[in-house]
C-alpha cells in the first residue's frame, strides 16, 4: 500500500467553478476534466460539478464513456485525436468530438450516422497560432460551410486554442482572436440559428480577456484552485479568489541521526555539513514526486519547511529534519497543502522542480490514494451559493 494520500476538497472545486463561472458570465462554463481531472479524480470531480457547469471537456473517448457510465448527463467535448474505434465510442457516449481537418473522419462519421440514425456531434477547431491541431485559416471558411451542409455531422461548436494568454501576451492573444473572428463572422446567422457555440478561452484568458469569453469558456487548472501562471495570479487575484482543492501528504518512515560528512542517497550528491537528522519518505518519482526535486524544494513537517536532500529515488526520498524535534517516524509530511501557518502550493513544488503546476498535477499516479471531503462550513457554503447563482447553465 502506498503510504501517501491526496486529499481533495470537492467544495473547493465547486467554489472555484462557481466564482470563475460568475466572472465569465454570460459565457457558459465548461469544466476541463482531462488527465484524471488534473490528478484530482475524474469521476468524483465530475459528479461534484454535475448540474453546476454547462459541459465537460475530456481528451479521450474512454474518459467520456467513463463519465457517462458514472451518470454524468451534461454535454461532453472530446478535445483529442481519435481512432475510428474511438470515434464510435465517442458517438455511443453522445459526446462531441473535435474536427480539425477538411477531410478528417467524415467517411467514418457518415457510417456511424447512418447506423445510429443520428449525426455525429462535432466542434470544429481552427488553428489561429498554436500550430498544433486545427484547420488552417485559409481552409476554415470552406470547411465550416461543408460541415454545416453535411447531414452526417451536427456542428455544435467552433473553437480555437490560445498560445500565450497565461504569459499575458495581449498582442498575440488579441491577434488570435481577430483571426478567429474573421473565420466565424461570415457564419453568424447560421451559427445563431443552430445554436453553434464559439469558444477560445481557457482559464487564464477567461480571467483576463473578457473579449475572449465568447459563448463558452473551457476552464481547467483554475477549476482546481491552481493559478495558470504567476503572471496570471498577479494580474487577476484582486478580482478572483481561487482555493486549492488538493493536499498531498505522506509520512516519515525512518529518521536517521548521522554525523557530519555523511553521504545521503544515490550518487553521493549530498553530504551533511553538520550532525543531522535525515528523514526518509516512502515515496519517490514512481509516486509522482519529481526527480528534479533532488536537492531542491521543500516539504512541511511540524509546521516548518524542511529541504529535500540527496536524490529522489524511484520509491523513496530524503528530507533534512535536523531542526524539527517533532520529526519522528510516523510524523506527517505535507508535500502540497497547509501545516500550521505554513503552506506549500502545487506551483511552489513545480517551480522548484523546474516545471509547471499542470505537469505536476497531471502526473500524479491514479493509484495514489485519494480521500474526498465535503462540507466547507457556513462561510464556504455561503460563498459557493452566492457565486453559483450567477453561473450559466
């Protein structure tokens, strides 16, 4: 059994969604739950948000099918590429799929539509500057017209993805918006008649660029109370409160008293400069703790910050707990979260490891035990209720 735990506060998830949804209104709110809901747990998070958001976004067809099996009734958009068999699963799950090339899966869609008696739901994606998936700007108008005329397809949305909103690069971001608008403006009337949703903004743009909220926002990282970037936090924290939903704890399994000059861990990369107490954790990079934390970053023990020392191993790691008398075998170690007056956020850990909060959370193994809690208390529930009243449905 893994001697670590992820604690997920579902009221924090609901509260973040409600506040961000209220900020973005009248745009609708789609919660992005790909990558196991950014490590928080796909089904528990979706169930917590069911009836509170307009839609869910996944990356894979099996994620959409899992949501349907769990009783989730909201619209689902699958953002990633699909094989023919996955397209069939998506259609069976009544999920919309992203279509980003003129040909795409049109032949397979025609077969599925004929067999099922209903068209395949799609959101057309236009590449406005990420240079990843999406219709080329020159081809987009012709493709959109073709999708509207194809009885095998039900065009439910048109969208793009932004490249630099998290870095507050407004010139590039607004240029992407202008490119997107040039593609969709000629279709304003048929889109309005059919209820086609236009969307571009993920978390950062939804906070900072009102023009980009359009009909729908796709909020991922902010739903979980994590800021998309330091720049975004600096610019938006005055207008929006986000509360981290996830705490990550483990325990000390051994505390070694060692002399000065003692090597710790693989590669002899750390040597004690004084008589020390070295705490051993029962988790390492196989359990999601970045190896790049070797000799970098910190955890909390007894309400104090203590440094990682030596190399993070596959299933173990080390802390210097010399200055924490409470550090004994079995003592709790907080990797993300609060201990007393001290707090470590996901972005703090990610920065120490030379990465971003998105990667840290998305790579938390599914087998890590997750404990879900609810009941934010009177103040928390009142805040959720107040924000929820403005969330579009």
